[in-house]
C-alpha cells in the first residue's frame, strides 16, 4: 500500500467516523432568547440549522439574525422526517406549549423555552406524549449551565458549605412599556416569565418544597396591571428559598445574584455576567480555603446556549441521558404556577 493510498483511506475513515449532523428548525421568533439560539445552532458542528417558522404575524422578529434566514411553514417542518429537533421560541408562553405539542406529536425532539405555558395539565400531557414517543423535551431555563451558579451548587451538594439552610436569588431589571404590556397577560407577570429561571435553580438544589407562598404585586404608577414586584418563599423541612424579582432597578443586571448559605459558609454568584463567584468559608472544604475568596469560574466553550444544545445533540444520538428529568421539569412548573397564583 502506498503512502498516498493509506492517506486517502485514513481521510475517508475520519469522514465516515464523523456523526451525521442533526437537522434543526425553530418555531417562533418573539422570545427574548430566540435570536441567541439561532446563533448558537448555526455555530455548532453538531447541527444543520434549516430555518425558522413564524406562524403568528404578531410575533416579533426584530433581531438582525432574522434578516438573512430561510423562512419555513410549520406544516412542512412537522412533516419532514429529516428534521429531528425543533426549538420553540414564541413570545407567548401558551403558544409555545401549543407548538411544542404539535412537534412532539410529529415525533420531534423539542427544545421548549421558558415558561412552558400556563397549564400544568398541558405540560404533563406534552411530557407524557414525549415519553410515549421516545422523545425528549428540553427546557430552556437560562442558567442551568452558568459557571458561577454551577460552582455554587456544587459546593452546596458536596457539603463544602455545611448544612444548607437558605437559598436566596433575585433578578431585577428595568422594562419598557411594550414589554410590560406583553408580560401583564399572565397573573404571575415578571415572576412567571423571568422568575421561573430561579425557581428551577432552587428546586434543582433543594427539591420539591413543602409549602409555596407567593407575594405577587403591582407597584408601578402605570395602570397596566403587571405584577412587577414579587417575592416567593419556598419552605423545606430544614431550609428556606427566597426568590425576588422587580422591574425597576436601572442597574438590575449587575445586582442579580444567586446565594447559597450553609453552616460552614456561603457561595454567591454575582453578577451573572461577567461571571463572578464569592465563596466565604469558616473552615476550608473541597477546593476552597477558609475565609473569603473571589473567583471567576470559566464557562463552557461556545456561544450562549451552546451547552444546552450540545447536551441535546448527545441525547438525540443516544450517547447520554438528559441532565434534568421530565419529573423535575413538571415539579418545577407546578411550584412556579403555585407561586404565581396560576395553578388551577
């Protein structure tokens, strides 16, 4: 065998070993994460991004990424067996649940952005049908792969903070009139739309609470009815979780935090971007020394949301199980709806 022949065979073997790209499409354009998820899918070697459906004319599509894209029909996407993954990114939560159900019924894997509709029964039906079809619904909760929060939760789970007795988290941000009008559609308002991320982090750490209490308030002088200043308390046998959210802080992004407190110390992720983590311990534990230290945990490679879609590619190819179960996602949504006074 000549060197040239061997090289050609080796090159062919390498190409043959590369897994087939997963064809993916998106339904909806108006969700706040939609543009970033188009960019993520387009950037990843695992995927061939086919295009976007905009079935609802009132769904915004203002980002530059939507100016040069293949526009598709929902029916065509659902009937195309080569499209395995559909990301659901409408502005309205109930529409997202509706289109997610259509995609699952068509045998697709689904990435469903938050919050997953306003109906617990509707989400249960979706997840049950996905299981029957042998498919997965991946929730788009934003900070499941945030390096600071992951490090804080790792410290708690490994006992480095001692016995955990409190989880505290907050998201504040100023919102304009148009966004207020959109969020006011649901009783939970900002807690329903944005606080769901933090409810997911609390339940991932502490599990299902024994009691849920929500203080869902409208405190703006604008007479739009939006719940724009809210506090949720989750009660556990030996811990409390406090989640607050408001729409007034002009510097809200830098004041966002997730804090976990234990009998040996605390771990606080603040701000979320750039990633910062403060660990303060009475006694050294794990990789952390006693006293206070400020850290910058490195995030995963790639753009925002590439870790989510990398995991989904591995799940679709049968290489790994999902990091979060359907039971966790259903329980988290039940807690959110209870907190927002929306569970019927």
